[in-house]
C-alpha cells in the first residue's frame, strides 16, 4: 500500500527586483500557498488547492516517497531519506515545500 504524503509550505518568498524587471504590474505573493499550509496527496493525485505548475514539478517526488523509494541518493542531499525539500519553479515568488511520507 502506498503512503500518503504530507506537503507543508515552509516558506514563501518574493523577489521585488526580479518582479520590477520581468513581472506584470502588482504581481504580489503566490496566490495559492501560505507559510504553514499543509496539504495531503495520496501519492498520485494533487491535493485540492495545489498550484498546477508546482504539481508538475513535485509529482514525481511525491510518487517516489509514496512508494517508499528515495528521492535522492542516500546521504547526498538531506539528512533524512524519507523527506524531500523542494521549490516551485516560480523564480519571482518561489514557495518552498517539505514532503514527508506518512508513518
């Protein structure tokens, strides 16, 4: 049986200098996610409210953790092989997520 994956928003950021140069006026912070927000995935489907672009990046890692597989080679990235820390692909207003397989 696959594990459920807890997805926690660790941090939201906004890079004003990049927004001034590249973004539409008054872009603002990410409208989908806030620090401390917790979402759950069954390992295959995106949680309700998840940014679709972020899910495209995150989905393979969610699936691997759900299947009890490593996201990265052991000991090369994080001090715990059962988690993953990743960022959405928005370089102007990135959101940092923690993925954890349910115990």
